C-alpha cells in the first residue's frame, strides 16, 4: 500500500477530462508566487493590519524553509501519476497545464498543504475582515481545495497532504504562542523563527540552492521591514 492509501486513482476518476486545467489553476491558490503576492497585497493595502501582515511575512518565509527542510529530510518521491495526458491537450492548454499542474522534486510533505495552512490560517487569525468564524471557514475551505487539487493532479499522495496540513497547523500553534509572548515585537520574533528554521533547512539540504535563496530572502526582507518601521517611528517622533 502506497502513501496514497489507494485513493489517488479514485479521486482522479472523479475529475472529468475537461476539468483538468481548472484543477491545475485552482492549485495556484497555494503556489509560492500567489502566496507572496497575497501577503504583499495585504501588507500594502491594509495599513491597519500592516504589523500583523509583517508578522505573517516572517511566518510564511519560515514555512518555506520548513517545507524545504522536511522534503530533503524525508526525500520521498512523488506519485508520478498525472491527471491529464499532455498529448491530449492543445498547445496552449498543454503549456498552461505544464506550468500549473505538474511538479518535480521530493513529494513529502506537500508544500502546498503546509504553506496554505500557514498563510491562510495566519490571515484568518490576524486579519480584521469579517468575523473570526468566517475567516476560519474561508481558510479551511481554501486549504481543503488546494490539498485535494494536489492529490487530483497526481503530484502528491493523500498522506503527503494530510501530513502537510498537520505540519502547518502545528507550526502555526507554536509560532503564535512564541510571538504572543512579545506583543510589542512580534515581527522580530517571527523573523527569528524564520532564520532558525532557515538554518535547519540549510543543514538538512546540504545548502541546496533553494534553501540558500529562502535564507537570503528572509534576511533581506527582515532588513527592509525594519528600515520601513524605523522610518515610520522617526516620522511619528517628529510629528
């Protein structure tokens, strides 16, 4: 019995051929580029939530490193059972599907499951839109859809996404408790977590290029946010 517990083919059979590309597009809700854009937009457009958004940036970067560390630690393969045959798609659809619905590298745990849990769960906890229950329901829905899409696309087994969600929830609980201890400087704590997890990812992966890039990005983004915060503090003091 594989990590799919025998359900991967059954899930794929539920998806009609014409919907394969839609599933591939749906999974982008948990892709790195979309999560970075989403958190960046929240930071830029919602001044009242800016501090919480900065904390979430740190936790998101920590999540990237956490996924990298775990994938290299377990080094388990993907299913290799694609939802759609590329030969059956037209040229444009084939290119779009290859860009959005395929994946390489190690398969355990699902990075999409970890990161959607961390980012959407973090947004649900920290944003001031709607009620807490509404935000939690929206986050759970997105996490469930993205996780299901990873199985349907054949890039992850069931165990991969279940473990990914569990890792994401556990990470959020621990990180939220740590940041709550320092209510006036949660941003620094979040990035300290990101740096610590980044060091683990560097060690686990043997300083692989993806781990190095995430670690450097963590330092650069933290420095930039500290500079912006210092500028706001100086402006407030002069005012």
